[in-house]
C-alpha cells in the first residue's frame, strides 16, 4: 500500500523525533474542522481500542478478499456528493466502480468520472497502516501523532450503528502551532444486517472536508449503495 508516515502511536514509546503531543458546519478552527471536533491528545479508551481493532480487522478481511478477485470484474454502485468552498452542491450522482487489484501497491475503485475516492481503504492504507499495527501490538495507543510538519488526530466511534473512524490532519505553522488541513470520516460495514459478511470492511460512507480558508471548506462524500455483480 502507500508509503507510511512512520510516526509513533504507542504512548509508552515516545522519542524526540516522534511525539504524541451532516451537517453544513459554519467554520473551522484549530480544534474544529468543518464542525467535527478534533480530539485532544490522549491515550485511547478501552471502547475506542475495541472499535479500532474491529475496524482494522474488517479492513484486512476486505483487502484479502479483494485481492482474490479478477481484476475489474466485480462492481459496486456508489452515490457521490461534491460541494465547493461555498458549500454549493455541484455533483450529486450515482456511479459504478470496478474493483481493481492490478496495482501492486494499492487496491483501487475504477470509475468513469474524475472526482471520487479512487483508493480502497484497507488496514495497510496510509496513516491507518501504523495505527492498525499499533492496535495489534499494544493497548497503550495515543489518538494523536506527529510526522514532520503534520499532525494526525484519530477518533474511533460508533455512528448510526456503523463502526467509524475519523482522521484530522493539521499542518505546522512557522510559529509552532498547527492549522487544520482536512478531516475525513469513514463508516465501515461490519454487521450482517448491514451487508453480507464478504463485504465487511467496505466503506459505507466516506466523507472528506478540505479547508479552503479559515472559515470555508470543500466536501467530497461517497456512499456505498450496493453490489452490482454477484461476486
């Protein structure tokens, strides 16, 4: 999967180079991105650890299942919603995406459109790779990590009966403080009443808010509707 950021997530293993430190919400601030509250740095609770481990397990199952599929044979239907920096909807369509495992490093959704979440979220994706690894190693895991000039804050919760993770990304300014860059939330299928077991780990809802300026943000949302092929 994508190159990881190599940051520490284990509370007991801090070093000088790595330290723990819907809605149309009105504005952004250092502790709020698009109305989503950035959690303060702390150790994760038992409940958060359980949800995080469950999410990582289901993401791994999905990855292993998708890797066995014939390239671009199986298809999902998604619903997209795109909003610009003025919160105006400029795209709200259903679209079909094929599952591709031809890329040697990433699973992908292939669709006939320009703007959508192409990457398939797995236990080896980006910042989740280090988080899932930490969750599988210890119960002393921080919800915050710093890598270079960026800080990532994690939140694991249950929303509308779905396991959900949220990642808040902030950039370090010249004065040493951090300014918000984006917030992403993903609800993950993990119950039989939500979808067949083979679809555990599929992103039911994925939404990303990207900061345009101090008070505005753009929105990209993608919702899983159904499987079109029989798998």
